[in-house]
């Protein structure tokens, strides 16, 4: 089976704190509404309930899965909803015990009892949820979805049907693995970003590809800007204090700017001392994931929990490596990152509930490493080597969020993933690709084998590691 996965599938704009536990359930709720509409059943819904299973249940409250489900059922779009409206909508549902289904039909909804947290796992995937609507004709309509990471949502019957069919990808350069990607670059005498671009413009107009890539970048930039200018304590009960604000103030000092774009140019003109480089990269990554933890708008890259790595590394390139970098390099970086992420999704997983944090921070670091390598002049072989090096040194990384919150250790892990990505790109640039010992596809396969061997306690269940070693009450 060949999968056509676009850059825009891997880099999605949405709301934090989690792609699999927030954005995925939100999108599942939207799909459930569409099913009701398609069957002319939305207008006869009398009552609705939601069952969460497995990891969605075990860490759902910390990941705001319950909020995401309610917002999705309310007909809100995570890509465009004004962030300031979220609390208002949730509070109205809680106080009135009503939900405006699809922003059309008002039905009873009791927050405490109509979202049910079932700790058992459904067999198909660790992140399962079932929507059940009671109808005025005394029947029920039920539908089960699976949030498989990165905001992707599937139904079991659809996934099984795809396995039985030989689906031909419509891309001019269909890619299932790194070896195929590399072969295209050789036969077509193109860079990886050029191969990806050819695939993207086969699906949509060039102007749309340009616009959407820049919209992704501008969302990343705005997210870093907001994070660097926001003080306070993150929600959730861990009392985690935002650190990007202080770090940013210490680095930039007195500076005048009014927009994220002016802020970027100000930083690019700032003299950065060698010992400050790691601090700037860490600041950018922290900023994004503090916004994510506060239910802010981020770019899923490839997940929300790892959303800070790619923008931090791209900012590093623009403010440290190449002050003349413009839209061309930004688009190039994002396309390479998206393609590498899609290869990991096809060959392994980008779901922490299936593979631990190696599937999130590890994949994002590999995506960023490869992208940085290309914009710095690396060959396609070196780009894939950079991605391989980055993942190789994340293999086995567990997902053990304290309190089920995407805060500790998740926020700091983004800084580590970004630093490793830069290091991996530099190592690849200094290496003759002929001397590479481990192909990227081998590392992806190893990652999947490691994921299957990993104890479920370390797969976003908060039942092992730091999640049980540290008592929330002591925080």
C-alpha cells in the first residue's frame, strides 16, 4: 500500500497541549458530527455521551481531552478558534449542562458524567474513543475513532479496508521510505525539497503551497513570540513557571519592536555570543511548548508535545547561521522536515501512546536535523544521515508525563531535541555519506521494534517513570 502524506498532513495548525490527546479527539468529534449530518440524524439527537479508552483515558484530563471533545462537538475549529473563546465555551457547557451540538442543536450534556474515562484499552490502538448519540426516534448512533498521533484520526474498518486494497499514490514521486526518496533525488537530479515540492504542486496550485507553508511558519513565529513575552504559571496544578520570558529578557535586553516579524529582525541584528547560542535555541523551544501547555495555538510538528523542536531549529538557522535566509529557505526547511516525518509515520509511528517519546521528540529532532542539513547545503545523502543520527540518539526515549500534563519532562525535552538536531546536522555535514553505517530506514525499523518491546507504562499512560516517581502534591 502506498500512502500519499502531504507536508500539510505532518505540519498542522491546532490547539495544545497534545496532538494525539487534544487535536485528534477534537477532529474525531468533528467527524462524528459529519456522520450525523450525512445520515440526517443531527437534528434528532436527544442526548450524547463520549467514552475514552486507554491512554486517552489515563492521561486525558492532563491533556485536556475532555475539553477537546466538547469543543469539537460544539462545532469549533482548532485551527481558527480564537484562543480566548475556549474557556468561555467550556464554562458555558459546564454551568448550563447543555452543548450546542455542531453550533446548531442544543442538547443536554453533563460534563462530569457524559465523558467517561475507561482505563481499558481497545485492541486496535491505545487511543480510542466512542461517541454515542441517543436519538428522538428511540435509536442510538455510535461511532468509534482512533487518534493515532500527530492529529491523525482513523476508523478501524477504514484502516482494515485500506490494507486489503492496493492503493496507488497520486504523487508523481510516491515515497514509502528513505531509500525511495534518495533514489528519486539521484534519478531526477533534484534535492529532497524539490522532490517534495513536485509532489505538493501535483495536489494544489503553487500559490496555495506557498501561502500554506508561510502560514505554518508565521504561526510558528507568532507562537515563539507569544511564549517569549508571556509570564506566569502554567495551568494544570504542577505550578510550572514559564521560563522563556526571563530567558528572553536576559538575552535580548532593551529592544524595540511591535510584531513577531519585527522581533525576528531585531534578534537577527543582535550580536549573539558563542555561549548564548544554546540559550537562544532553548528559549525558542521553551516558548513554543509553554504556549502549547497553556492550550495555545501551535503547529503540530509532528506532534504538539514536540512542537518546539522544528521552529527552534529553523530560528537558529535564521538568526545564527544565515541572516539573509528568506521565504525560499523557510519553505525548503519545512518541506524537508515534513517529508522526513511522513517516512517515520509510514515506517513506524508518531504516537507516544504507541512508541513512547522517541515517536515525538525523536521524530521531530530527526525532521529538524534533516531540514537544517539541506538548507545548510548538505547533499540528500547527508540530509538522511542527519535524520538518522538524530533519531539514533533518541531510541528508547519513554513518555512519562507527570500528572498526564504536557509539561514535565515534555517542555525541556524540546530543547534537548532541538540541540541534538543541530548537532546531528553538523555531524552529517562533516561526514562523507559513503561512510554511513546505518541507513535511516534501519533506524526507523529499529524504532518500531523498540516501540513494540517498550512496556506500556512508558507509553503516555503516566503509570511509570517520572509520572510515578514524583508526587504532584509535592510540586
